[in-house]
C-alpha cells in the first residue's frame, strides 16, 4: 500500500536529553505522535543504521533516518469522478454535505460509489487514517443519514480532530422527523446502548458492561399533521445512538425500518445539520451547516435557524 519517503533529522541542542518520539513530532509536524511511535516500533526510524525505541534519549548531533509511509490507493480502490457538496475546504480538511444513500468508506459489497472513491478523485492528499480502506475518514455517518462529515487531509489533522471527538469537544446537531409528538418539549436521554444479542445489525438499550454510556439532548422544533421536527445534540457518538434514543421515547425516526417503519419514505429522515469544532491549525471554531435535502420537504415543517444548547 505504501512507498517510503525518507527524512534525515539532525537533533539540535534543544533536543538533547528528550524522548525520541517527542523530538520527531517537533521536526515532522505533519505527523501525529501516534504515527511517529508506530514508525519507530516498525523499525522505520534508525540511528546509525540501527532501529531504536520511542523512549530513547536524544543527543545533540544525532542524525535519524525516518522512512515515512506515503499514502497510495488501497488495494482495489479507485478514484471516481463523483460530485461532492463541499461546505468548507482548506489545506488541512474538508467538510462535506454527504447525500443520503452514499456509503462512507470502501468495504465488503461497497468498492465503488462511496465517499472514499469520490475523495480519491477530489484530493491528492488524504490522511492514512486508522484503516487502509478509510483514507481521510475521521468519523462516519450511516448510509441513509445525510449531512456534515469531516475529512482529514493529513495525519496530524486526523489525530487532532479524532481527539476532539473522543473528548466530546465537537458540537453536533442533527435534525430528524418523527411521527407523533413526545411529551416533553426538550430533555436529555441518558440511556446506555449496545449490540442487540440476537439481531446483530441492531443496537438496543443495554446495561453496562454490555452497553456503553450514550447521552443525547433533544428539542422539539415544530409539529404539524402528526409529524414533529426534532433537533438532537448527541454528547456521545455511539452507533445508531439517535435512532435508538428516539425509539426509546416511543417516536422512532420516520422511514427507519430497523427501529420503526419504512412507511412511504425511501430512507430514514435523519440529517447531520450542524457541526462545530476547533480548527486543528488555527484553533478557531469552525461552524458548518448542511442545507436540508429535498426529501425533508415531504413533511412540510418549518426549520428554525437556531437551536438552544445545554
């Protein structure tokens, strides 16, 4: 999958008596610390021709040879000229309004038409990511879910944004259409979920340790003709979290056959509307909003411009 790009790093006076991985992070800022540690462990970092350890103490004048893995297309993957709705793009990242029906990454049964195939055509640089078939992919959306998704162009950006997701620093607002109207106009669903013990494609409320903590704030925005538009602000990022949590209220998302009914809809009406996070290079808050797709208009409900957050 990879060809090496070789760097020669000469340790400066200020690098003396510091750990090797910390020194290399400063000299190779486009690589994350975890990526550098991985290169060291795999023997791709040498001193005088010998492999060394991440904890090795560096001395001024040491010359390290670093063989960086440069990304190439995953086996079997190909770039496809698929139009993308880009909400924001710079040298570090892309925020895309993913259409409903598009699979995010290559996998069994999905080797073409995915977001990854489109990204390979659009961008000459993508982060290597955590897995070979997911270049650039920091987080995922279900196939039928539309809206904001972040793509990293380099490993440093990938690591920083991934940490923001893990530390719950990313603010996510989803819009969903549900049948009926929940009792409370706003509230918090604190309900652990895990894999269904029999129907393995489903998630279900489960007590720890089988279930993992999952918390979603919600607010009802509009109701008409027996339908309700609801904003969901997940604090955690569990698989199918919003779908399971809304079902727990007795109001599954419209068009969701896994947790409710398909009815006459072609997909479940869930949209990743807004995303807010700190830009990995500048630290400034990046606000992205994905316009609602046409199928949300099948249920004529007004969409407020603002949603209160806790």
